[in-house]
C-alpha cells in the first residue's frame, strides 16, 4: 500500500495526460480494494487462531474432568482445579486473561460427598470447565494478569517469572471495577510482576513478553537517540515522466530533482548539495535569467489520513539554498506541472501551470508574491510553458494536440490557438524553443519540428527530425539547435535554418533522450527516460554520471565488511553501489521481478516467481539457481556464521538451507510450517539456532532450526533470546515505533544498528524515523526525516553504522544519510507524537 503521491509512469507519448484522468475515483477504488484485502487477511488469521484454541481446549478437557474436585482455587465462587489454573495460565500466553476471573489465596468453597456428585453431574450436563473459561474470556480484554506465588512449589512452575514474596502476605487490596462489569483481580502488594504487554493492530491483540532484565517496565524511560541523520547523497534522477528538469549553473553544478529533493551535483568535484524544503515530489524546474535563482514546483500529495495537501512553488537561491519566496499555497490544485521565468524584464514574472482539470495558467510577480493574471487553459494535458525572450507579454504553452499563443494586456490573458492547416495535427506537442529570429520551433509526437511564424501563429515550415517523438530541444549560443529523439534515441545538431549537422545515438540501456543541457557548446548533459544523466560529446560518446532504478524498489542489502550495498526492484535490475564513492559498480537484469536481496560473499536474490538465484559478487555469474514454491519470496536471511539461509515466502513457509562452499552450494535442511499468512520479516538469533518471523496477519513466531525447524509454541521462552539482527517490525524491543491507530502496513521495514543503540524505521508516509534501541514503550520519541516522495520500502545501516540507506518505492530514489552525533548539524526532525494502542498487566490503580 502506498500513501505517497508519486505519479505512475506511463509510456512516453501519453505520460503527460495520466495525472488528470479520474485521479480521485481511482484513489477511492484503491483504498477500498486495500481495505478488502486487509479484512480477508484478518479473517484468515482469526480462523487460524480459533482452530489453534479449539485444539488446545480438546487436549485439556480430559485432564480437567479428572481433577474437577481436586482444585484449590475458584472462578466466581466456584472451585477451580489446579489443572484448570495451569490451563488458564497457558492460555494467557496467547490471550488476555479475563478480568472477571479471580484468583485468591482465601479458603475456597468446598464440595463434599453428595454435593460433589451433584455438582459433577450438573457440570457434565450443561458445562465443561473449558466452556466456563471461554465464557469468561472477553475478546476485548486489555490486560494480561499474572499472579506470582513463591510459597507454592507448584505455582513456581507457572509460565511467568516468579517474584519472591513475604511468608505472611499483606491483605488483599480492594478490587476495582472492570470495564465489563466484573471485579478486577485482587493482586497482593509485593506479589505482582508485569510479564507481558499487548499491542493492538486492526483490533488484533499481539502479546509481547518482557525480558527478564527489565525489572520495572512502567519506569522505563524512552529518550531520543543520541545520533541524528544528515542527508549525504541522493541516488537517481526523475527522467521517466518529467521534462525540462536538467540545467547547468555557472558554478559547474548540474541541477535536477528526484522525489522531494532538488540536487545540485558538481560535475568536476563529484559533490552534492541538496535543497530540501519541498514536502512532496518535485515536478518542474526553471532557472532565473541571473543563473542563480531557481523555481521548483511540487505536487500536492496527501497527509497521513489521505487528505490532499496544497502544492506550491518555491523560489530559492542556488548559492545559499535559502528560500526566497513561496507562492501559490492555496491557489494551485493537485500540483504544479510547469514553471517559467520571464527573461526580457530581468526575470520579474513567473508563469505557472497547475495540474487541475483546467490546467490554470497564472502569472506572478514572484518577488512581491502578487498574482497578476489567471486564466483557465485547457482540459488537455499541458507539457511546457515559457515567456517570449523579447516580450514578457507573450507566453507560449503546448501539450496534447495544441499550441497556444497568449497575450497579456491590461490585466487579462487572451489566447490564440496555433493552426496546423495542411499539416497533420500531432497527438502531442512535446516541447518548443525560440529561435534567434523570434520564431517558435515545436517538437511533436510525429517526429517533426514545426516552425511557427512569430506574428501569424501559423506553420511556416515542417522538418522531419526523428523516428518517433521529439522529446526535447535546446538552443545553443550561436543559434544552432539540438533535438533529442524518443524511439531512435538520437541527439541531432541542427543549424539555425534547421539543416542537420551532426548526430549520435545514446546506448539503448539508458532509454530515450528526455532533456538536454548545454555545457560549453561541445559537451552536453543528457537526461534520459530510464532515469540516467549522461555526459559527453558527439565525437567521444556519452557515459553515465547519474543512474537509478526505473520502477518500484523493495530489495536493499548492505555488505558486512565493505561500503557497498545492493538494490533490486520491479525493473528486474540488481544493482551494486559503492557508498563511499557514490557510484554504481555494476548492474544486471534478471528474467523476472526480484523481490528481496541479501549480500554475503555472494549475492542472493529472491524473485516474484518463487525462484531464487545466487550471483558471484565480482563476475555477476549465476552460481546457484533454486526454487521454493511458486509464489513471491519476500525475505531472505543468512545465519550469523553464514552456514544457513532462511527464505521466507508468500506461501506461508520459511525454507531453511545448509550453505557450503562459500555460499555457492545450498542443500535443503528443513521447512518451517505454522504461519497462517505470508512471511514479511525474519531474523536469526546470535547463536544461529533460532529464527524469529513476522507474517502478513501480524503473527510473531519463533522457530528452533537446530532441532529440525520446530515451532516454539511457548513464545514466553524466547523473551530473553539475543538476535543477530533486528528487522522484524513486530516485537517487544521495537513496539514503540508503532503510532496509535496503525493498521499494520504503516511500517514497511526497520533495521537495528550494529551497535544496538538505534533503530531506523521506513514508513508508508514518505518518512524515515530514527528511534533509540530498544524501543519497547508507546509514544517513543524519534527524529523524523523527509526527502522521499513515496512510501519508504526499506532501510539498512552500513557495516560500521556510519551511514543509513533508505529506499523509496515509486519515487525510485535511494537516499544515503550520514549518521552524526547529537547536537551537530541542522536536521529536519521532530518528536513522534504517538504510538499504537498498548496495554499491560498492572494493578488497577495504574488505570490501564
């Protein structure tokens, strides 16, 4: 589920119109579909829970009947046998113990002789002990109540740790009222101990057992982590569905954007600076005539509750990264599709076209934040807008099947439509430039460059330029013109009168030409539709200086000793990145979508088909190829010593493999069976003998791998186990990362640092959070970091915790964060305000 507002990528010719066709209706249908899927998952989970409880009750009933009279405790004044006490305590490991059940050391009511027989006969007719317990257990019970007795050797074998008590116990406290109308348990002072707490996700209780080293859970203090994050590097470029978004500044920096970040990349020094004041995906850029100030417009986005936010345009200084003006807040709808500075008046005005149904065109005196003109444009997609370089009162816009010539007079905007006449009307007019003579040159989806008279608004000349679309054009200082093609991937240099002079073709793996920026008349920067930025010349060819994924990403892994990391996504690419040199080392394409990736001395990649392959890290050769089921493999983890591999699948199983020959040979060791939904996360214990796993229906299960992949049914026994990694999103140590009201999909991933002092969280609302570790209490404070424009799918720390890597889903962006000590640097942060609803066993006066 994605709450991000990043638009879907479509094919090159129709991508511009996709954002305007029924977005509200589509969004509503997606929400309803996700809600139905969640309900189905929960129903399956509830059914599995009910079956487990029925099986447990069936096992207990014979023993309960045999010891019916022998008990020493009572429920609601009725004698409860010792076996039933044990059954209730064992059930409380999975369910909250009912508040209406009383345990007391007072003398129980005794039944003797005929009374015993009559009572047993009556119980046999109407009820069993299990039915009494079932009637008493309330589904909405919040507490888990455990009584600890030290003077009874039998009680000392209960499921919770024992608290020593005095031989002469204090009198019981007065019972408080239960929310269900019955009394709460009487718990003697000095004899209570909190053993477990419950959190609720979508109404489902999840029991968390408190480790033995935490003596007083209620007094635990949750602080901010001592570390903070600072954005260090941005991997990727948004060329797939945006235009005119690559420029070169006099400082030697290339300006472009991806997700919510505008990147200033110094080509020679290979350094980055970042403008981070946008709150959602940046959609367009414009450079002021002074080549210093920049305008950037963003999409509207949605907040946590799905309500639309307001888009705006920022004008900022590229030298200082200081925001000079924010315009259009509350004026623009859905987003900002195109912006342009005027040039004949030293950049006084800014023209903006929004993403509303009418694609409203507005003209602003941006320095004074005054809107001078506004007019409804067209219901068709609008792709570009610009002022005439010689007259601020003349504006050109183009898009689907149109070219409009606008004139500003006396505070109004009037429109004249370009007439195609005898020439074929293209489906899209994709770009335009002004020649040195003042004529308008347009590039269209038919592959033609059309020359329009500056006063007649009619076509003077048609020039066949490319096979497929003309995506971009650029005018050089001497008047020569560059055009970039779609299908043919060619860059052609034309003379001022459109005679072809030179051409070259960019490599197919980079896609089509999206935009061109002139460096010095000879060297060029080229943005491509496969999210790459190329640098080169016609004679020497082009090489990539920026690369990225082109579809949604989920797989992320870091090397255990080196500063490298791996990514994979729905574009079928597996990429190895150098985090120190900020570059792509190598990339390979698989035959189906990879869904998970892990890194040891080899690269193991799980695919969406149930197949998984192992690649040599140096040669990229496949050294092993196996299949487990026919569903998506969602998580893979090596044991700490690398001798085992656990593979979690959407078929609800975890497959365990022996690993030999340095990760090149794999032999099936066993299969973990017991989850009632697909596997989402798993971790190994430090001794490599146990596995902890989460599933799609919010289960936490533990497995004894060394004993044959056995399910540990008493989860209480795993409360003190040490874990080599912590990526499971459900567990006692990370319970505090969940916000109140979370539905179970709000957190996509988390990762504990190797120092075990902090935990990073990737959420569904475009944010990265940094918490202290452990984080076991609700409403834990955190630092929050923005930058992604889509749901954050994964986070990982580098091997020495010097950096954190976060991965966006549909924004195809990888952010590398530097981990810094508290009190240094400027950060976008604030405290998390709430966490998921939790409850714990405690005395009535605590009010929980």
